[in-house]
């Protein structure tokens, strides 16, 4: 009998899973470390975000505090920058880095940054694909090749979304570092610490994209489409 979750192709995904576990541990430890290092100006993440938004002419973007750990994000639909409590109230290098990074997304949105627009347009498809890709694929293995293909297409959309996310996140981090340095929020040795926080966060997106790509390769191999010829 064929068991799709217990086969040799699982080996393909292992490197990505290892990187993902390392990235998660890295971002937690790095954020925790630099949460103990106060920024030179003593401003909170929320204050820095509002100052940066004002300087960029984005006074219509709200800054709110939300629950959760590292749950920070920018909502382009409502033009709201949501910061976790530790970032919102914190004055550390970690808080400044994360707040500036999310502010970078708001600036991207206002500037019409193409990769961000592409990613935002892919959100509905990616959400749909992440929910139905595997069920359709697995059912299709036993019932219909068309369902297998549909599952592959949907999962491909998820992977494309993850890949497009990379330049969006890297660009937001570059914007954050330039803003923080240029406006005197950080200087000297603080630069390296803040960059370490943003680099660790970026690694989680790289790991997610790698896991997605490797899973797509695995599904293609399981589908058998590479060895099938048209009559």
C-alpha cells in the first residue's frame, strides 16, 4: 500500500526543516539578547515608528499595540502598524529594529513598491492554496490525476508567495537600518546589534521559502508526472 507521508521523499525536506528550526531559535535568542540593550535616545518602538511615519508624511498610518510575541506586522488594507507589547513599549535595539522594519513596510506601501504589490495580490491565492493544496493532492493520488495537478498548482502559488516575500522583507530591513542610522536612533556598536536582530528575522523567511520549495519538489516526485509520457 502507498503511504504518502512515509516515504523516502521526506528526506528532501529535512535540510529545510533543520534550517527552519535553527532560524526560529536564532531569532528568539537574538531578539532576547538585544532586548536587554537600550538604544541611545531612549525612545520606545512606538515613538520611533510614529516619528518615522511623520517624517515620511504618513500621518494617516496608525500605530497600535497587539498581543503576542514577535507578532508585529503592517496591515496595508487598514493602514495600521501593529506592534507587540515588548516592541511597542520597549526602548531596546531589538524594539527599535523591529518597529523600524514594520515602518519600512508602510513606506513600501506608500511608494508602491512592486514586490509588495505582487505579494499583496497573491495573499488570497496563497491562503487558499495553503488550506487546500495538500488535501486535493492526497485525494487525487487515489482518485484523480486532475486533483493532483490542481494541488500542485495551488501549492506552487504558496511557494511563489514565499519567494516574493523575500525581497519585500530584505528591502524593509534595509530601509529600517538606513532610517535608524540616518536619524540618529542608533550609532556605533548599536548598528551591528540592530542589524543582527533584522538578519535573524530575515533568516526565518529564507527558511520558510526553502521548506516550501523542497516540499514542492517532493510533491512533484510523488505525483509521478515527471515519469509520465503523453500517448
